[in-house]
C-alpha cells in the first residue's frame, strides 16, 4: 500500500443529501450514506467550505530565520490568534499561488519574489471538506501601497518573530492556528 491519501468517492453511495444551511463561504450538509464494502448505513453531517490558502513568509534575521505573523480575532474560538496570512480561494478560476500572493498582500502589505507550495491539509476532515494549501514566501518587500482593510482585518497586527521562538511556542501549546502549526513544522522538516 502506498503511503498517500486516496480519493475514493465510490467508497460510499449517497442515498440522500440535504443542504441544511447555505452561507456565503460554507454550507452545512447532511448526507445519508451506505458503505459499499459492508452495506452499513449512516448519517454524516459536515461543512462544505471553500478551499483556502495560507502563506508562511520567511526572512533571514540577525539570529536566524524569522517568520511574519499576524494577530487577528477569531470569533468561533473567542481568541486573538497569532497566524500566518491566509484566506479563501473565492475568486473564480484563480490559481492557488495567485490567491496566496493576494492574501499576503492584503493582510501584510508584503510582496514575495519567491512563492512555492509547502504543505496542504484538511482542516478537520471528520466534519469539514476545507482544504488549505500553505505556500512559502521568500525574498519579501513592502508593497508600494498599503491595502485598505475593514471589519476585524482593520485591527490586524503584523510582526516578525524568530522561527525558534515560534517553534517553541507551538510545541508548548501556546499557538494553535492550524495553518501556522502546519506551515512552520513543514518548513522545519523541509529545511
């Protein structure tokens, strides 16, 4: 068996599917499914969510690598989280790398000369189909014009942190944003 996730839509048959709530970026769905292998029937509730991108921006600092984090309020967890820039792929036909560059610019006023895929992950595959692809951004410069932010994004705080401090905070359980955790640990593994 190959060590990889296997897309298997024919693993179940869907007897019924209902959108219980249709929103701007997500739908809640209830499917009645039957496992093809055993015939077992079950009901699965899940969130159908737009795909997203995130950006781990890295630069060389005086004491080693530094990463650019933003602090943003996240209402579902009632917390101000340190995160990496991220956002939805909500422009029809836009490629993931273009979305990533756009989100980096919109949330940090930074532009990267180098942007490449780092890691991708399902945010919570037991209850959501949201897939996030994290890109590594290097050779950064300030954008020529600041982006105008509103709502909760208007209060975004951005700051460069030593990579070692971020890793220590992740391992101590002090940082829990999944894009940040996955992006930083993937970057370490790839170095």
